[in-house]
C-alpha cells in the first residue's frame, strides 16, 4: 500500500521510521566512497505468544576492495564472496578451506529442486493430511506466491504469503552502488546457505524480498520472518550498517594471510560439505 501524498500530521511511528533512516545515513556518511562497510547482524528467535526476542546468532559482514567477508565467530568460519571471480571461498576454523564457483551453486540448486519435485510427487500419492501439508509447504518454498506492499511513511516493506511472510524496515543506502553490492551478496549468500545447510528454507522467497528492495534502492534495517510450517517459526534479523573500522581491516589482513598460508588445507567443496554435515550429527 502507498500512503497518500496529501499533507497530514506525522505520526510517532513515522517519526521513528524517519529517525532510523536518518541514523543509517549518518552512520555511513563518514566514508568517501561508501564501499568499505561493516554490517553487524543479530538473528533472534521471537516467541509467538510473548513477542520475547532471544538472540541465537551474530555475524559480521565486511565489504572491502571488491570482496565481502562474512564471519561468524562462534562457528569460526569465514565465507569470502568474490564476485569478480564468480566464486565463494570458505575458511574453516581448523585451517581447512574450499572454494565453490557460482555455476556449481546453480547446479546444486537445480539438483535440489529436481529432488524436491520428486519428493512432492511421492507425498501427493499419500492421502494422509500431514503428508499433503508437507507437500504444500515444499511447493511453496520452490515457488512462493508473495503479495508485496510498501508504506512510504514508515519505510516498511511487507511480503505476505500463505505459509511465509516478511516485514522489512528499510533505510536509504549511502549510494546506489553499495545497495547493489549488498543485495547481490545477499542473493548469493542465500543460495550458498541452502547448499551448505540443506534443511534450511529454499532461497526463492528471500531472493524475491531482495528484488523488492533492489527495485526501491533500499537496505534492510530489520527483517521479521514468520513461517507457518507444522511448527510456527518467527525470526528477526537486525542489521547495523557502519563504516569499516581499523579492527575490521586487521581481521581481513589475518584472513588473507590464512588464505596464503601453507598450513591451510584446501579440500573440494564436496569434502567440505561432508565434514560440515558430519560435525552436526
């Protein structure tokens, strides 16, 4: 929905939204090119009845010199997005490393989608209502039907579907080039996350959300996800955008040295996947 263009008093909620956008702009205005940025993300689980937030993960994403470094300290893993080379490189906490080309990710996703279609066909042959609901959920992930609306006053993007919805509080980027870089990275990160963690949600819905943001030249300040599977799930991601700091440059230098170190053991992406899945059991 679009708010009316006629003059009217500004509500407290609109003032809060404008303040959030202003804060985002102030935080990033210190950079000349706005290309060297840090994004600290907190993901929280939200209790459906009490609306209580419990942080479940933190990550630091650094944009520098054409690369993006995504670091999860509790996991000890660094994912390096290198669009100029059409690839990701991944540094594990135990000095293992791998790389995967974008084309290979597409192959993984195509194969996963084909297996999902076969599984849905199998579920549809079972008349059990629970199996039918499961099939519907998988079909929705593969091809989500989401209705989008945008409130200009609150800078609020909403995407609503039968089984999943997003509510995104947005802010203006320092420049359009950074918004493009951020959302391109977010697209590929969603694809990689699904390949590395097969039980996560298929990336199609997130890609659609990113398309809506890209169309409006906006960044996500917070993202609320509500999924209505067998067990309802509510998650919230808060993104804090700031200029790159000296401590961030030290981290990048350390990771670059690790990439070149003789102690780093490079393995195939299949082997890295296998070790990752084994460690979770």
